[in-house]
C-alpha cells in the first residue's frame, strides 16, 4: 500500500451517497489476442499487480498465466501454470498468496490445490483434497484456511464442505451445506465468516448462507432480492461482499451486468451500477487500488474480450448518513480518535482494516483508543442504529 500517496486522499470525511447508476465503468486494455477469449479463468491481485491464469477457450483448457500493470494498462505473459491445464477451476487469495485448483483438464476431473507466492513468482503443489474431484466448486481462502465444497462431477451436484489448514497442509471434512446440492455458486469471506450460495442444481438459486469458521455452524441469511444466478464472479472489499454478473435463472445472460453488494452487519443486499452490456457467464475479476476489474467470460453465447473497471471507493458505504455533521479527528492519528456527532444520534463505530476485517466495534462512544493498532490505513464507519444509514472515513494511524 502506497501510504505516501493515499494520505493525500484521507483528509476529509467521506459521507458517501446512495449508489447511483451514473457511476461509470471504465474500459481498459484487453488481454492479448491469444488469451482474450476465455471463460472460467482465475484472476487475483497483490498490491498494484493483477494476474489471470488458466480457463476454457475454443482451443481447449489452458495453462496460460498473465500479469497486469494498471499504471501502464498493459499485460505481459508469464511462465505457464505448472499444473495441468484446466477450466472450470476455482481460486482465492489469503495473506499474500493465491490458492487455486480443482476443475477439469480436458480428460479428468481434478482435486488438486496449488499455492502461488508473488514474492518468488513460484507455484507450489499442496496436499490434494481427499474429497471427490469436481468442477465449479466454491473456494474461499480466509483466516488461515481454504474452504472448498459444492460443485459437480460427471454424475451429480454436491453439497459437501471441506477445510484445508494452510499451516498444517491438511484437510478435514465439515458439515454439509444445509441446502440443496449445487455447482458454480458465489462465495467470499468477511471477518469470522465465509458466505456461499446461489448456483445451479435442480434449479438456479438465490439463497445465501453463512458459515462460522469458529463454531463450524451454518446459518441461512438474507436471500438475494433478485432472480437466481449462476457462474458470475465475486469478492469482498472493505467489509462488504460483492457478487457480479453471471447467468440468470434461465441459465442465459441477463439483460444487464447485475452487480450487488452484501452488508454482513445489517444482512442486507443493495444493487450497484451494472457493468456495460449484458451479464457475463464465468468472467474473472480482481481488485487493484480500490477498483474492481471484470475480465472476459461469455455473454449471449459469445466471447467477451472487453475489460472494464469500477471504483469501489466511490461506494464504500451503501447508504448516506444524511442531515448530519460528523467530525472524526485528528487525522492522521496516533493514540485517540475523537468522534463528534449530532445530539441524540445513536450509533455504532466500526473500525476495519483495508482487507475488510473488523478490528473493533463500540456503541455511542465519543473517544476510541487505538494505541494498540499497527501503523497503517483504516476505515472508520459510523452507523445510525435507527436506520441503515452510515458514513465512512479513512484515517491514517501514524507514529
């Protein structure tokens, strides 16, 4: 994170408006022609660099590996992925590394797991899952674990659930998803939970579930207030989860590239500005400097090669805390945050790191001590307890 650059952006309170459709998606350079017609690729990012690997194409399963430079808006080809070429695979990132596996190599279903370290640019094969090999599973790397489940093989959809311990390099089976079997769901992790749902089984679903990593319990949470969907892309950012694009409940492209945000605190969904054109089946996505990129996929049975990005920092808060004059000072801060809100406002104060992890929470507290926090950039969220309205400010913890 380039703090010397970010500090220039952090001096004023961000009272963020309700998301409006006028917020623009911006087109950037497509991948080279040899790799710009793919679906079911895995894209991810670290710091200021994006990556995309593998996927399906008209020529078969791929092992291509590319790197994206957002400053020059350019792609370069890297050494191919060392595992089997594959499509219908899945991946996620945690603690500065990427985890990727499963899928189909053109002949066989896979149950392998690989780790990519951007510091040495190496892939390492990890212990394979003792579960059934599959395509289209859920995978969430979160809190030192990699969770894998659902998906399908050549016979059936599944709803099993497995946990991989990154430190121990071991797998263990957990309780099944308490719902119908399905493949190609959506998923992400926030704080102490992972979330998954939607997808395709004997129907195309819009239900949504939360898995508690500590208690290992499942709970159903708020259903998406829109049609069921399958085979989109997803991510979490600044304490919110996002689901983007995919096929609708008839397993065909939706008229717009639907984009939804999920707030785990209020357990609510809010619609975001759709990406251009119709929705995409099996696109990839990554986030760089607060901007999400949607990459490739197909729409209305045609490959889509255009890549667009959207500034998520313009919508850090889904709702506006209206008619309020909120002051949070000082900024930068060393020891104590002072919060000044209008009289009679009942509120929660949540502090998040830039990975969206909840650091602390307090109620109606005007002074918050942060001496114990590491140096860096944080988000302070003020949430009105009598409504869903909120305001967010970025602060810098300094010496």
